[in-house]
């Protein structure tokens, strides 16, 4: 069994994409998941699966979610070590850049291409900063997220499917599920 931290994209955002925690857990268990836990109602799931392949884990979960809900639920999986690394990168970047504004991380489904990383970081290097570390796109913003231009939308245009969490959630999950203190 391999432990995965799965991030579900775009659930519980509107009236047509409802996916309550209890239903998420049941769907993950139908996909063969064990030791299932959730955090908040925004699609953060810890699960043990019989596969050590990320793409296979994502496919198992996505198939179960689609069968359960009747709509696609893109899912991005990280190992606990990978997620702990994302949390560490977030703290390191904030310290290096002396950043006091809001911070988010877009979690990528696929590894980014080096050329795309260079272009993205060059474009987002001012009042809003984007830095890529592995499959984590760190978004360092001002105080108002709602007026920010650096959101998950430009991330997905460049890197494909991703889902966004604030660094507080990333840090909490790293503590709870990855043994990071």
C-alpha cells in the first residue's frame, strides 16, 4: 500500500458540483482506498492505495468520483514526502523573498517543462510573484486575493491541470499527514 495525499479540483464551488466529505470518503473506499481521511470540505484526502504509481492512483480516484457524481473531478496526488517538500518550499520562499502578503500553492498534475518554468517566473516577478518548485507553483500575492491576476487560471494555461490551496492548508496537511512538525 502507498499513501497518497489527493487534492480534488473544483468541488463544492457551486450548486452543481457538490461533493460532501462523507460521499468523498465512500467514493475513495469504492476505489480501493483504505485509511481514508479528509480535511475541510474542499477536496483534501489522505488515502492508502494498492498502487505506487501516481497516474494510476489519480485514475482510480477520478473514475470513482465520476461514477459517483456524474461529473469529472480532476485529482492531483502527492506522496507525503512530496507534500512535505511543497510546504517546506513555501516557507523557504517566503523567507527568501521577505514576503508578507498572501500565499497560495497551485499543485500540478504533471511535471512542468523547464522552458515553461522560466517563462512563467519571468512574467510573474513583480507585485505578484510566481515560483515553481517541482509540481508546486507558489503564488505570492498582495493582501487582496480577489483582485489578484496571479490565480490558478494562468497557472493552468501554462502547466495544465492544477488545483490551488492556501499555504496554511498546505502546512496543516504536512503536519497532520506527512509527519512534518
